[in-house]
C-alpha cells in the first residue's frame, strides 16, 4: 500500500499537474478568442469522463473537472461535441438570435482564429516560461572549446583534438558549446564542415555526426553526436544574466529550437531516418514528469518548468497537424472553405472526422505500447 502511495505521489500527481496546466492554457486560448468573437461557450472541461466538480459562470459556461486527466475541451454552442464537430440540424432549428452565437455561424476567419488560438496559447506559455527562467536563473555559458574527445567516436575519426576552439560550422559562427550541440544534434549522417582554431592556426575539419540514443526531458531520443566534451577550465565557463528584453529574445529562440527539433524528427520519421519507437504516450509523460518533479525537489523548479514548456510546444505542434479532429484539420477545412466559397458537405466532413479519430486512436495506442515496452525493459533489466 505504501509503495502504491509513493508511486502515486511520485508519478501520477506531477503528470496530472503538467498535463492540466498545458491543457488548460490550450483550451483557454480557444475559449477567450471564442468569447471575443461573440461565440457562446457551453462547457470548459479539464479531463474527460465522469464529472468531479463543476460550476456555471454568469455567461452560462459550465466549468468542469473530469475524472480522466488526459486532455480537455471547450464546447461551443451548436457543436455536437468538444471536438468542434458541427451539428447542422441543431443549429438550423435554433432561433436566429441563438444561431448567431454558435461557432458554425461565425465568419470563416473568426472560426480559424478561434481554432488557432489553442496552439498559439501553448507557444505563448512556453515563451513565458523560458523567458522567466532566463530572467531569474540566467544561464551557464561554455565556450565552444573541446575539453576531451571520446575514444572511438565520430569526432576522433574526424580529427578533433582537445583544446580546439570551434569557430564556425558550415559558415555559421559558433559562439557557445550549446550552439554547436544544437547543430550537431539535428545533423546525424550529414557532413558538416568545422573551422577550429588550433594553437595559432585555423584548421578545417569535415565531420559527420553519428546517431546516438539519449535520455532527455522529452523522453528517449536519437540525435547526432560527435563525442566531443566541453572544456571545464574556469576560463571557458561564465554566467550570463539577462534583462526582460534579452530574456524574451532568448525564450523565442529556445521555443524555436524545440519546434525545429520536433520538425526535424517528424521529417526523419517520414523519410525513414528516425524510428517511431521514440514516441511517448501518457505513461512516458507520467514517468518523465515524475523524474522532473524529483529533480525539482533537489535543485529547484527549473527542470519541472522546462518540461511544461517543452510539452506545451509539443502539444501545440501536434494540434497543428492537418489531421481531421485536430486543430490543424479544422484549419485545413477552413482554408478549403475560404478558397471554394463554401464548406465541404456534411457527409465529407463526417467521414474526415472519423478518419481523424482513427488516426489519433492509432497514434495513442502505438505510443502507449512504446511506453509499456520501455517500462517492461527497465523492470526486466533489458537494454534501455
């Protein structure tokens, strides 16, 4: 019983907190822009299934917390469900005044703005978290000097040596070691041309990062690595502090890096360069949430906040995919409507939503299978 309580406190509670924050911000984006556009909001739910708590505000919106904390939804007036699937028959039967406040009655640009507001709110949350962390914590900066070269790694094969100071990669200036890591991590199997300062001379080194599997705040990922370690000499390490404007700029760059890494991974999946076994579902997120919560208890909130920011960007991007049922699918339909001058017929939309539901279901099942497989590996002492 004690073990069960410890597991609940270690993994379930952090998971619920992380997912609830990200989902609330996403749905609030839909909600607030919907209100601005004059749409009646019937329900705002965090979670699915049986209702645990609810209240109705003065605008008639039912705010609810449900028992299954794996998402949430905003239900606009006239929609058949929380996925903004239209209910044409119900809307047609409404009086004109009531029909005017339905989602379906709005101009296509308003509907697009309401739908896009959810993912956009996720990006704003990530930017706000990153900016706050840069302003409060600053960052430790390592100069791009090589402290050690891992034996047998791609860096050793290319000819890197301890003491080399990386000046540029493919013509891009490299101010910090982390900037070098960013480029190398998304360039596995791609030839890069490094210019390094060695003693008093500049040396050009062609190098091809190799694929390596590593643990990260987003789970197990495959990235490019050369096997180069940063110098730990005091002269190569310094702390940077940032004001509000600089912190915002850093936050925008950090958010873009998450978007870029995610986009690179998706592109790798499509081209076959990446493996789908890195996808994580609810179990994987719960495990990572627990790990970050434990880290936060030791070193402060930074790891936990970083996870929320990364997950927020990931959910924002996922929802922008042009898959029916997701926000990106709705935006695709609105684009078609704007071009054609009329919406797709009800039968076509219903079929598309069924396909989208099947695709999302398959993705959820597959990612959960990956989570269980990794968990079984750990419990049985298999390779991770």
